[in-house]
């Protein structure tokens, strides 16, 4: 039976709560999936999703028998776990591989782990199939969401000689199962002799924020999800052979494939940015779906128009009160400019202040009786304007009151730093 290397055992024991020994640990590598079209189903996992799956497989997902979680009444207890992963090019295919481990001597229900291991060694247990969730499935023809969207195409059919497939862009890897007939061609247990070869395949590292540090023509993988956002990864270079690798370039893909990958990466980046912006718009507008955004914007536009008209009205009223209070000393245009930067509530307060000053200046709004005397002032019946008797003995003419109010308004404007709104005296 295949035993782990010291490096593999160290990785395995990062998951084991009780450290395992070499003799009680069984390991095997398997090809999980790739980016080729799944026959008869016309689905394809994108490089973005494969990159994310590779990370999740390295963090450890369950090894099951025949997707037992999907069968009602069947016990679902993992037989093992993944502990490492890698991406590699198999010709034109970008493929995901993972290393699995099981503990020998265990029994899960009526299944003996040793018997499973013997079946793998004998080659009688060989096919595998992944279980995963999907959060983004787009049409390869129009790029829209295939299910529940406005996509008019049907997977498996050709449009202008281009085959329609459903591209799975995002989701989560749940498990890998040992099965009798897997859906993805080539998925399954790989020969132990390939282990050393797989250890030297493609490895990635997080993309530096300084993208200009990449070698010219360097390949970048992106994964995006609601949990982690947009993450970029670059192929990890062997420092000893970095110069040689850069000199030779990447010969695993032809120019057409490179162009297609570059276009897919650009589209993925643009899609992730657009989704982020739409999420912010939904949150700001207080809506749950993109379909609600146009109606909400229309309603807000109507409210904004009404608000703008009301602000013009309030500003005109405030300036009119200012003219009545200060006369020619009030600079209407300068005041309109100043008020345009204030909210309506502040403009209303300023207008009310000027209106009160105007009432005082014009002699309006005051009492014309004095104390408890309810008799009309002298001359009231013959058309003579009454005097304002609220001056506590210091009776002033309307012209004097207007001049006094004007001086008080000037002083108030200067004290508030708005003296520039007064016209110069001629």
C-alpha cells in the first residue's frame, strides 16, 4: 500500500487531531476535473473556478463513496480527506489534481478502509467524481446567466458554428467521491508512478498588487466569489530556473489559446468589478435585485426634480425678504450663489430671519394699541398712519425704523462673516 512521504505526512498531520504515523496512513493522487467540456452535458469549468477549487482542495475536502450525501437514507461519513492540490497542463487541458489520505484500520459503517485501499491498489476502484456548488453559470455565446436570465441560447446547439456551453465560473468544491463511472473524462485515481511527476507541476502564488512586476506575457489566474472577492494568482517560478523559464516562455498553449485565456481573464476582471459596483448600488438604493434599480432611479429622479424646484422657490423667497429688509444694500446675486450650496432647511431659516427684519423695518406685525388702552390711536380714523407704540416711549417714524433694521441686518451679516453680500453704499 502507498505510504506518504515525510513531506506529505507533515501536511496530513496539520489536519489530524491525533498525529498519524506512516504505517497507518494510506495516500493516493487523483485527477479531479479539468477545463474541457463535459460530454453530453455541455458544461465547462472555467480556469477561474479551477483555481479556487485547487485552494479548497489544499485546505481539505471530504473523500466519499458515490456522492452518498445526495442519497436519502444513506449514511454520509467521509472515508478520507484531500490534503494537497496542484494545477497542470495535460496537453490543451488545464487539469486539477489532488492528493488524498485515509487512515488504515478504520471502519465506516460496514466499510473497511483497508478494503478500499486494496481496491485502489488493485485498480478495481479507479473513477472519481467531484461534488460542488455553483453560484455563477454563464452562456458561452452571450455571456449572460444561463439559468433565470435573458439568455436565448440552448446548451449543446451551435450558433454561427460556435457550440453553446454553460461556463461554470464560481462556486465551492464540496467533496470528491470514488464512483463506478465518473462524468468528467480522465477523472480518477492516477498511477502512483505519477506522484513525483505531479509534485513538479504548476504551482501558484498570490498576485502582487504591483501587476507591473509580472514578466512580459505572464499568465494570471483569477478567482472571484462573494466571500473572498477577486483574488489573483500567478505561476510560481522556481528561483533556480527562473531565467531559463522566462527565456523559453510558456509552450503549453498556442497563440489562439493564449488569446482566449487573456480575453477570459479580462472579462472575469470586468465582471467582478461590475458585480462589486452593482452590489454597492443595490445597498445604496436599498433594493435586493438588479431588476429593481431602474424603477428606484426613476423615482429618485422625480423627487430630485421636485426638490430642485422647491429649492429655487425658497431661495427666491429668502432673497425677496432680504431686499425688503436691507433695500439696495442686499446683494441678490451673491446671496443666491451662497444659498445654492446650502440645504433647503438652512435656506428657510435664513429667509425667516430676513422676513422678521423686513417686518420690523416696514412697521408691520406690531401692536398699535398701548397697554390696556383699546382705543384707536389718534388720527386713525382720518387716514393718518399710526405710529408704532411698542417703542416704550421712544416713538420713531417708519423711515427711522427701516434705517434701524437695516443697520442691525448689516451688523448681523458682518458678525457671521457674510459682509461680502452687502452692496457698497454709494
